[in-house]
C-alpha cells in the first residue's frame, strides 16, 4: 500500500511508501547489540562523531526500518529528578536493506555532546550521545521504533531528481537514501550538499567522493563555513552553494522532477529558502515555496517564525531539523 502526497504545482503527486512505525514502544524496548563503532571524523576534528552499527535481528525491528526513518535509544539510569531517562531519537544512517544487506543491522551517526551550562559554566555531557558513543562491540542497547513516515524517498525512485542538503550529523539519513538510490541503479540526477565549519568535520567524506567517482549522475559538494573551501574560495554556508554552483543547481530546481531534502541544525532551512527566493521566480519558485507577493518582495526580512505561515514549503520539500 502507498500514501499519496500532493506535490505543489507539479500537476501530479509524490507517492511515498507506506512504512511501519512504533513496532517497539519506548516503555517496552528491545535489546540491540552493537557490532561496529567507528569514528567518522578526522583525528584533527574538534568534535567526536561515530558511526554505530546495531544488530536488531530477532526483534520486531528486523527488516522493518527504511532509510530516512529514525529509532529510539533509551539510556540506562535516571535523570536529576530520579526518573528513568526518556527516549532519544537518532536518524538511521543505513540503507533500507540494512548494513548487512538483510535488514538485520541498522546504523546511526552520533556526535558526542560536550558543552558548558550557560549559567554556571559547569561541564555538560549529553546523556544519550555519550552513552551511545561509549558502547563497545558486543554491548547491548535498549532501542525502540521505527519512527517517521514523511522524510522518505518516494516510491518511484526513478521518477524524480534529488537535492539533499545536510549540516553535521544531518548527513545520516542521506547516507542511507543515497545507497538506496544508487544500488537500485536509479539514473536520476542526485546532488548532495554537505555543510560543516571545517574540513576536518566532514562526515563520510571519502565515501561520498568514491560514490561521485563511480556514478556520473551523482554530484557531491561541500560548504565550509569557517575556513576557505577545500579547492579555494571563501567560507560559505550550504545555501550559498545553490548560487555558486548554479550551473548544476538551477537546471535541477527548474524542472518538475526535483525533490529537496533538508536535514540538520534548526535554522538552516531559513537561509535555504531565502536563497531559493533569490534564484527562482514564478512557477519555478512555487514548486518549492508558497508566499504572497508582499512577503516575497523582501526575503532579507524573513525570520524562522514565518516558516509554515507566510512562507510555506510545498510537499516537494522535506524537512528534518533539530
């Protein structure tokens, strides 16, 4: 079965697959087993990000998750109020076939949270992120899920082109989606834009370079916001790649096949929408954003609180920000 999703002014619909959700509830989690945990940033990176594989064979999650969905992690112990820790959701980085090819191993991309409390400058450590990153091969972890029914590839993979825009660990679902597309021999145009502050923080960088070399219809671009680009050029955010590489981007944005997926830190979507308003006009823009003429007249005055009200993404735009 499938769930139809109307698609702006394309004249047709984007059909999303029907997925399974909440097979395992957080109040009755199952045990997964860590089978791999590898650092996926440079040793010179200021942050610590790990790729973690979890074997879910023999649980209701086996073969039941899809690229783009998430799963829950329930850390052991209690919070400062003496209550059990609540579930934290993590994007699935594995393709739909799983890391093992049989749907038995899911994966995620986790960044350790290490910060200071704003009021007393005491050290703050993220409970779930550090717990998950600490796990060793063979350790068990309480998990739930799957979660999510909208941030998915369409059922007809070859019927669309794709623009994926990620910052930081927002790259996780796109790793799985790319593998789903490329392993299905999908010949659609695919563009991935990955944004981080420094080149040392690029995740799965060599992997994406290899995919680009192997598949001529896949383009991989990076945006470094706090240093010059790897091959020269000023620091930039992901939305600025839409303009600097417009010879690649504009033909994709101007056709009625393209879907846009955005995943990463909350607020990134505003800059992307502003850039779309600068680059596109008329029906081309209306395929992605619905705005009244007065709002559209000055995109520099837009704020994030306007999204969903004065600035309405169409259903060809898929958002997952946190």
